[in-house]
C-alpha cells in the first residue's frame, strides 16, 4: 500500500494494515492532499459544425436534405 504496510483485512472502505514490529510512523511516506481540481480536458468536436468550404446555413440545408432522402435498404 501507499502508506507502507501489509493488508491483513479489507472490508468495505476499511483496511486493517500490519506495519511490522519496528514500524516508525515518522518515516512513513507522506501522501500530499489534492486541494485543487485539475482542469477538464477540452475534446475536439466529433461532428463539425460546418463542412469544409460551406457556410453554416448551407451545411444545415444539406443535412436537412439528407434526412429527407429515402433509405437505401431496410433491415
């Protein structure tokens, strides 16, 4: 474990550690507290708002026309 010890018993969120006969708590590795939250990653858009070379309005019209086209095959 990060705290330095052997897990004897684990149940729910409770851990019972055996740290040895000569365990010195002053030499335990310090785990820093995370007092801040990292920024959320900015992911690129999966669907572009515009197709290359067209305006937003032209792209919307093409998508609307694509929805009106009958399906090639039905499953």
